[in-house]
C-alpha cells in the first residue's frame, strides 16, 4: 500500500480517497432520484400506467358515469349539459363540445 500512496502524499492515502465519498454520494442521489420518479409518485413497476395498483381505482370516471346516466334516461339533456360543464370546469376541458340547437 505504501508503494501506491507514496508519489502523492508521502505515505498518506492520496487523492484517490476522495473517490469513495463521491461514489457513495452518487449512489445515494441515484437511489433518491429513482424513488422520486417511481415509487413516491405512485408509479412503481408493479402498478399500472395510471399510477394506481390494479383494482385500486375508485370506479369509472365521472364523465363515463354521466354519459351512462344520460344514455339510460336517468337524466335529461339539459341536466347532462349542465353537469358536463361543471365537470369540465373541475377536471379541465378535453375538447370543447358545442351544444346543439334546442
């Protein structure tokens, strides 16, 4: 060991000793980055593309429930459009739908 360290610092460990803390710093930063991009955001490799685990969804989307209720006749056209506008305000419009002539 003295043969390797002698040219740098007269028998000390030499500048290569700095590579160990730098190596572990890179490892820790890499692990934290990996966790932030996957598990902590709810997108682990065992989960579906939507972010939640299979079967963990609360149910169908509000827009699909509204469409189903309108199609089955539970609500009329005016109530459908009124509720659709509220849902679009809350969740963001995915494409403006124009209301037909009444």
